[in-house]
C-alpha cells in the first residue's frame, strides 16, 4: 500500500508515540513496560525566569525554563490520572492542575501570568488529524496577557484580515489553515495594549502565536508582543 505524505506523517507520529517510554531513574517513575502519552511544557510568564514541571516524581523538563521558552520536545508520561505542578527556583509550587493522560495522545501545558497571579493551562492536541498534504500550514493564538479588557487579535495578510476576534485571557483559538509567507499580528484594546508584529510562516508547519507581556508598561522587554512557536517539535 502506498502512503501519501500526509498519511505517512501521521503514521510516523503514531509510531513515535507508541514507542516512547519513560526510563527508570532517580527522578522518573519506573514505567518501561508502559506505552506513553506525550507532554510538552511552556513558560510564558513575564516574571518567572526559572520554571520546572513535574508529575509526581517525574521531571518533565531538566533545568528550568526561562521566559519565554519550551521544553523543546515531548516527554513520555504514564497514561492515567496525575497532577501537573509548576515549581520555581526554590522548589515552591507556582500552580498545579489535574491531568488524565491517554495512550498515544499529545498534550501541551502553558504556565501563564505574572505578579503572583499564575495559571497552568493544559491542551489536548488534536491537530494530527488535519491535512497537511496541500502544503499549507496551521496557526492558532493564545492570549497570555493578564488584562481585564480582552484585546482584539487580527491576523493580516497583504492588508486583509484572515482572522479578527477578541481573545480573553488564557483563551486559545482553533487552528486555521494558512499559506506560507509574511503574517502581521495586531493586538489592541483600550487599556494599554497596542502591538504589531510581523511573523514568517513556513509551509507544512503547525504554529501557536503566543501573545504575552504586560499592558501599560514602558519596559521594552515586558511590553506586549506576539511570538511564534512551532508546535509538535521533535516529532520524526
């Protein structure tokens, strides 16, 4: 049977997931006999320079994640119920949430917030069922700006809005198919958010635009910006 590029990509991804195992070590649960799910973690807080994620004794990322960064690859986790916890440098709990992992599923967790107001957000990824054989990419956006006034997010191509919608804090949009090339992301409200960023989209990729920062600030490092991250890194 001849596989299309799209079906072949999905098959390789599923083989990757069914063969991921968690090794037995001082900071991991002995689970070498179990097929696993996959978890990727992100730190998109504005004032936590070091974040570590754990489920029980299983360390999801070795070393702390700086802002803004990811664990760089999916970590195999034991299917079933657990508690995902984010810790800071002093091993103090920042936030936690329950997770029920299913075999062969991918999950992404984001730590959002600032100024002692933090939130873990967990997403089960369903994008592997989307067609990628036509050369297009898929894009979504996450608003991690903790502000009372939900901003309007506009994705523009050649001066025309592809998407224009309000985005509440911690909300994440569905994936939208998009052609490769330059994309302009405008984010604004009437409460101190007004940003515009130009991003480059490569074909046959999955992306999340993370909108993060602090409204009403003159700090160029912390002001609201839109950053592009590639989803499903390190899949074969």
